[in-house]
C-alpha cells in the first residue's frame, strides 16, 4: 500500500448515531434541494446535493495503478477499504470490491460526485456506475470496515482498522463538528428556505428539515429554534396582512 496514505488511528467512539449503509439508500436524508435524475439503467432517481458521497467499485474494473493515483484523481479527502473477504448469502466468496467515501468542502451534485469516482475506472470498463449521498459520515466511515451494529447482526466480516485507508487529510473528527462559519451558513440557508417555501408554522418547518436534511441542519434548527420560530411567525403575519389588504382593496358591492 502506498506509504503516503495514513492508516486509520481514530479511537472507537461510543454512543455514536446510527445511520444507513450504501444498500439502504431508501432511508437516506441528506442536505440540499432534491433533484430528479436518471441512473445508468435510465431509472428515475431522486437525489440531493450532499457534502459526503460513497461508492462501491469492483477492483477488476479499476485502473491498475489506482492505488498510486487515487489521491490525485479524487483530490478531496477520502477513506476506503478493500473488501476481499465478504461472503454472499449462499456462503460463496463475493467478488473483491472497494468502498470509498469522499468528503467535499461544500455540497455537490450526484453527477459531479459520480464523475469523480469514475476517474478510477479502467479504460473501457465501468467499476463505478453509481454513488450515494452519505447521511451520517461517522456511520459510513465505520461501515467501511463493517464496524456497525447492523453489519455485525448480519455477520459480515469484520475488517481490521488498519485496512481502512485515508488520504488527502481526511479527518473524521472534524467532519462530526460544525464550526461557527458553517452554522452561520446553514442558518442563512434555512432562513431562505422558510421564505421560499412559505412556512408559517415552526413544527412544519422542523419536520421538513428532519425529513430532507442531515443531522447538522437539525442541530442548527434546535440551537436557533427561537430565531426560526420568529421567521415562520413573520411569514404567517405577512400572509395574514396580505389577505387583509386584498379585502380592503376590493370594491364594495352595491
């Protein structure tokens, strides 16, 4: 393995949130506005912009020098683990594949993320034909080596932490913390959301965020609940005033 990549040294974290695996994409909740796209089979998919993306690829369809070029191809912080000991349901060996997670600096689209992963494809082959947004970066980071409750229940092979490789300054600890600037950006984004979607009730707004955005956004909503409650109330008051003004402008019937 190339020496320039760091081997994982992060200690176990207890009480971590549960999340979803790549195969459980129907339960994903990620940040950003939804877009409807077509996947490689021309099936309609609904996705969103997200900061973290994950993909699974088969090694025999990847370029031979992928270990040497992965840092320059992906360019963003990444973590991966080669799965060469997985079993199928019937007990047969599963084809050797790799799980990769990439951390963008800001949210990006499915199309952009997939294009990045495809840089590792061998010429004329398709190792990566889809990717998924990550709802919980800690969960997916642990899932790289099957270090999750769900993986253990399914008796998936437990890979050693040294088999989880990180590069381009991937830092799981920093991704789990929201900085002041990031909170400010999210607060502004959600304020615009209230205006654009016309929320007049804080509960409706909160439930919408929980359903369509990731945990970082929910944390900001809870931290600034008074601020967002005033915005929804302001929307309500403005709509109420607009209705009154329309009634006043209507000519009296004779």
